[in-house]
C-alpha cells in the first residue's frame, strides 16, 4: 500500500483496496518517490521483511507493486544490498518496460528503509 500511496496523484489510479483514511506523511512520500524501493520490517507480521517497488504502465501510472517477502532473519542487510535489491530492480524494471514505461523512476539506486 505504501508504494501506491507514495505515487498517488502522479497519474496513478485510486486504489479501492486501501483502507479509508490511510495517509502518508509528505516527507515519507517524497523520500519513497525519490528512492523507488521501500524496505519494510515487520509491518506484515512479526519476523517478516518486505522489499517493494512500483510497477509502472506506459502512461506512467503505478499499476502494481513487485515485492520480495521473507523471514527477517534471512533478509540480512548484506544479502539485501548485494543480491535482493538488484534482483528486485531488474525484475521490476523489465515488467514496467514490458508495459511500455519509459520513465526514470526505476533507475534510482537508493532505498527507503522503514
């Protein structure tokens, strides 16, 4: 949901599956837009870490989120940095390109840690 919230208003469709009243602080929204990838620890449950990035269509709309979820004890920072983030970015960029996306949101190398 954070990915959709961060890019809402940039041509993204309104998401009916987000709970009413869900909001994101403007500074967090801007950081996530700038980074393009979010790491979230334990929001999905105790001991679960999630890496997520937006999937854009040819109109620049966020139409999906691609995520890697795993037990936090396996999602150690070294593995996330050296392996998982690059795999996530590669797959997400390929999917977005396949949908016609030509923008630069996916070319960033920073990460928002939450």
